[in-house]
C-alpha cells in the first residue's frame, strides 16, 4: 500500500458510519450473543481453533451477523471472500470458486465465502454453490434476516450449522452506546460528548435490540447537537427522542416474522385472549400489514375455531371485511379490533373443522359411493322410470319438521362427522337433536 492508498483508506475509515467503525475485531470485543459465542460454546471454540464448517447466521437486523463474519475474517488463516446477494451474480460466484480451487490446489489453503443476505439468492444461485460446499472447495457462511428453513436451499441447510442470533438486551445496547460516546479511538470520544442516563435508557429500550439503529441515533445526536456552555455535547432525553423518532417493527411481509405475528394473532383469538389478539393486531397494523389480509384471517378463524358455537362470529368477521374495504385506514383499525375482540371472546368449537376433515377422509377412502336413490334428483322427465327420488320423505310433512330416513350412502350409514361441542350455541344444537329425535321415537 502506497502513501496515497493509506491516506485514502484512513480517511474512509474515519468517515465510515459509527456502527461500522465500532465493529469488533476479536470475539472478546463482541457484545451479546453469548448463547452462541460464550467461551464454552461450539462457535467460540471453532473460531478460536480456526476449524469452521459451513454456517448460517440467522437473526434480526443489527444483531451482529456481519460482525461475527468479520471476526472470523480477522481470526482465520483461510482466504476470506465476501459477496452480497443483493448485488452479486453467478459470475461473482464463479470467480470465487475458481480462486478457491487454485488456492486449495496450489497452496492447500481453504476459502471461506461469506454471503450477506443469502436469502436474496434464487434457487438456481443457491444450487450452483451446493457442490462446492459439499466437496469443501468453499466453507460457506451465510447471513440472513429470514428463517433459513423458508428461504435457503434445504441441501445447503443440511450441510450447515444454523446459529440464531437474538435481539440484544437493553444492557448490551447501553454498553455499545457508552462505547460509542466515550471511545476516542473507534467511537466519538474526540467530540467530548456525554449522554444522560435517561437518554441512554430511552435509546436502549426503543432500539428494540437493534445495535445499528441505536448507534445511528447516537451518531446523529452527537453530530447535530450544539455544545453546552461547558463546551460539552450533552445527549439529553430530548435529543435522544429527536434522533429516534419511531420504533421500527421487525416485520417483513414475506418473512418468518410475518408468519410468527399472524400465528400469534390467530392463536390468541383461539385461546380466548382478547388483549393479546388486539396487541398482535396492533403490531401488524403498525408495520403496515394489509387490512384485507388481516380481515381474511379473521374470517377463516371465525369458521375454524368458533363455528356454530357462535354462528354470529362469521357474520361479524365478514361484515368487518366488507367495512374495512369501504372505510380504509386509519378507521379500519377500529373495525378490525372489534371483530378480533368479538371472536376472541366468543365460545369456541372446531367441530366444523373436524367434520369436514373426517368427511374428506371418508371420501378419499371410499370413493364415489352411490347416493341413495330416494335422494337423487327427480326433476327431469323419465326420472321416475329410473327410480330417482322414489320414496323420499319431505321433512316438512312431518311433526317438528323431522323424519328418520337414510341420507348417507350405503357403507357409511351410522358414521358421525359433525359432533357438536358443549360450548355456546352448539349445546343448543345438541338439545335440539335430542328433543326432535325423542319425539319421533
């Protein structure tokens, strides 16, 4: 490196974002994720011994996936190559593989390939890597914010160890913020700034475990706040509030957090917890989820988990779906909250789900059983000659509008598919059938 290259790289480092400058070089500098990089953990031992197999780091933004990859880069004797899946193509991978083969063949040197945002690669791109991961040409380290079991080739997953990174704890965020403010070498210590304890608590809490978000806020605060009479830059609670206006909810409409949130929403309604149901509804709305998507899930849930225990639940859900389309946000959130709370509070029954499931199984098992002739259509000329509809008993001609006759095909007579529960209106259904059948008997 000549003098000009050195000066250029030094200036670039000084001008790079705070989060990048503070990125640790060794494992001991890493804050958080002790469940995978504690001294007694597999990953710590593997990095220290420089004995890595293919890895996938999975976790929300700002939890240290790229940081761990950089630590590995600084610790390994292997060649370390990095590409980003948002911009890299097959040609980039071909060049890495070619160089890796040469290093392995000529020098016996391994190559670690770090792919940031690996979930952005399509199936073909992931398939291209597979044989080279399998034969050890490259050791793959993938980083993804999405559940790899949804987004990454199953064959790659089977050849990798998956480590899930968790959002940082508030105390861990506070440690990073103090390092950012007071560290004169990598942080902003040269600015002679101070941060109040309540501002520290606020930023740590509102960052939601995302270290990058917290560090970006503190960098903005230091760079834009005027000095006090003492000559210091004081990061107060008011400054912190200005620098981090609104909490960012981790919610990708195509990712696993989308499915986790809607799953929690449905399970809360099923579990008769209106408070949790409305909370998860709020999370989805806050993150910009489609109100029509939420309304569809409420309609499905009304039929699936409430059913005839409260037949009004489906009516409420359908009307809510129509209303949100006509009204739109922000008022639609009130309509959705009413529907979700109503269904959460309603008596529950999955008897209709069990009924259709059992009936579908019976159809698959028995095939096209003949429909009893007395139930067949008799509204066409010549039907009587074929015996269609002959002997059918019209229920309204009998007391209580009920008469015993065979409805199921031969071979299924006596099978029960719908078994009403003791909950809500279904108890009335039980009593109704018991009453009319007793009167017939």
